[in-house]
C-alpha cells in the first residue's frame, strides 16, 4: 500500500509539473472537454440516463421468464436474469455496478459475479443512439451497431468458463421515483462529464507531443481507447463510412481506459480476470461482424458464428471452473 501511495504521489507530482510548464494546453483541453459536454454529451445522454434508470428499476430483482433462454445461454444463474437488463441497457459502468451490488448483498457467488462482469457491462442505448448514431447517415446503422455490440457480448459469454451453480433469488427493490431517477441521472452525468474533461486534457497533451505524427485513423483509435466519448467525436474526421463503422464498433466493445477505471471503482472486492477476457473477446467479435458488414458478408458470417455458438452449447466438453468461493 505504501508503494502504491508512493507511485500515486509521483504521478500526481509529474502531472502538476506538466500543468505548470504547459498550462495553456491544459486549459485548451479542459475548455474543449467542457464544450463537448455542453454541446454533445449532456444533450445526447442525459434523457437516456433518466429513462434507463426508470426502466432498469422497474424490472430489478424480478424473475423474467422471457429472458431465461438468454440467461441460460450466457450462463446466468436462474433468478438473475434481471441483471441482463442493466448489463445490456444500463450503459457503462451500470451493469458492472449492478453485479457487484448483488454479490455484496450475498445473492450471487463470487465466481458467478466475476464471470458475469465479462459480458454484463456494455455501452447502453443512451450512448449508441445519443452520440454514436450522429456519426452515420442512416439510423439503421446505429441499430446495427447495437445489435453487433449485444451479440458480441453474448458470444463472449459462451466462451467464458463457467461452473455449475444453483438458483439465486434477487431482492425485489422498490421502484425509484421520477425524482430519484432525476437525481441519479444528474450524478451519473456529472461523473461522465468529469471523466470526459480529464481525458480531453490528457488527449490534448498527447496531441501536442506525438499524436499528430501518426496517421489519422491511428490518432482516432488511440483517442477512443482512452475515452469513448472523445473517441466517437473524433470519428467524425474519418471520411470512410465503412472504416468509421468498424472503428466505432471496436471502440464501443472496448469501452476505453476511462470506462475500465470506472468499472474498477464500482467492483471493489471482485477480481477482473474474466472482465478483461470478456472485453477482448467482445472486441474480436465486434470487429469481425463490423468488417463483415463493410464487405456485405454480414449474414453468412453471422450465421457461421451462430452455428459455432450452437455447437459449443450442444457439445459435451467441459467449460466449468472450480468454485472460487460462494457467499
């Protein structure tokens, strides 16, 4: 712990020195980040955050027979299907936070919780239809991005090692009021904007130091791997619709360093071994499907992947893991 604090102190000191020596770049980056939040991030995301909170609250803790086949495919313990709603609709990092909260409440084993982190933390419709959709001329491309994103998470879940586990019973929580949802949406929005501004400052320094030497797609890719919102805004500079689609699909699957840090902050006590494996698999599947769309081969490639998943599910091979411990 002392060593960790030492390195944190060194990092903070270097950051302060950089700000002192080149405060102008920091101010420009912060100004651009705030401008991005006011003109793009808040208008596009805030209404979705509010409605997503109401939606996920309405179904939290309920057994949902309609989702049971999907839950069985993903290896979700019976009774935990409602976690798929927050995992697929809540947005980063709401899905991971929901899994961690259920684990801390003693309603999910540690092994199941760590495994579910691999596919229950995804970009939500707020981001996809609020920001990413603006990058493409046809609305259908945003829906296709979302389909690829969710399918990639499901495909990844099939490959993540699983163990036999019993049913779980999640507590049925009282649905939040509109006022509560408003307060939660404001809090999440403030957190998102804070990270966007911080990473916009970091990106400004990187642009000043060396990013300008790299090809434009590489610059955009690095920006997206650092912070998703800044990366998606940078995608507007990519003239090729197909390349923009493929890069956006990969960025959405990765989430970026910013999302990873947020995930770490809300999953204290859980190991992220499967989370990183799941993200790598999701990135791989997302890029494959997006590139298949770009060359007009999406249907045959998707069919082949579905057959592959079906064979895996039907095979008698063991994909189980030894229990790490249960609560």
